[in-house]
């Protein structure tokens, strides 16, 4: 009799040990009993009856998924390759197990198709200059679809936009032309401001004859300091005016 009871006790002990499950703080267990959902358990210690109940572990931590590069033709007919990174987490473990076969695969496929669709509706300048707007649109579309799976999309970021070589050269030429245009505008503005200042100075010197004479003497001093054979005879401005008046009278 004892030889018959001992194996039963040993089997019961092994069965009890196999039914003990430990769930970490970030894990939840979706339990099905005879194929029927009976609840979500965890974290910590729980018992799942082997052969009667099935347990599916679900990780609640945020998952970073790298969306592979997608071939996209933008609205302005430019062929580019776009890749992105998707951040999402499970907020309802039961729906993530029951309502979808593989929520990781389903979310990744949805992210790829949505990336192609949204980028195909945008122009290249919009993708390059308004990337935050495109990211927000991607997040809204993907999150709306994954909500029924118990998955929350936290963020979507476009990582890289691979442009064709000829498009890169065209954009480089455009950027160079824009820099030259800005340089010419700045130079023209500087010359305009200098001309305005010279006009103000000329008007001020015209009101003060002594200022003109001092400026003339300063110019003569600069010329005299250099080695040259030019002879300059300074003539006062009042003498020049008198001669001009006599010549015109």
C-alpha cells in the first residue's frame, strides 16, 4: 500500500510545484481555463493548474520597435526610403492575447503600412521641414487601430529619409543658391546703410564750412604722408565760390 501511495504523493508534489508561477512587477498573466478566459493575474505569486489552465505572459514595459525602411513615392513624385521607430506598450493584457493572434507582429505590420500611406500623402518639403506634424499623424492613425488590441502607441519618430543622389545634388545647389542670395542681400543692405550715412554726413558738412576745410586738410595730410610726385594746392572753399559766382554772372 505504501509503495502505491508514495508515487501518488510524489506526483502530487511535482504537480503542485509545476503549478506555481512567479510574475515580475512588469508582467501579467492572462489565464484561460479549458480555453475560457478566467482573469488576469500578477504580479507576484500565483497558481496555474497544469493541464487545466493555460497562462500567457504579457510584458507591460514600453517596447521600441524599429520600422524597416519603406519605399515611398511622395505626393510630389519623389521616390525616397523612410524608416521610423515606434514606441508602444500593452495596457490591456487580456485584449492583447484574446483579440489579436500576435500583437507584436500585428503592430509592426500596421506601422509599416501606415508609414507608407502617410508619407505618400505628404510632400518632400513637408516631410523634411514639418517632421513633427508627420510623426503626430502617424501616432494618431496607428494608436486608433491598436486601441482595440489593448496596445497604446506612445510615440512615433521618423528616423531617416534616404533621398536619391540626384535629389541630394539638387538640394545642395538650392541651398548654395539660397546662401548666395542672402549674402547679396546683406551686402546690398550694408551699401544702402553706408550711402545713407554718407548722405547725412554730406548734409551736415555742407552746413558747416569749417568741417569741409578740416576734412580737406586731413585728406592732404594723408596724401602727403605717401611717396608721390603729385602737387596739390589747397584753395579755400569761399574763394572757389566767389570765382564760380563771377563766372556765372
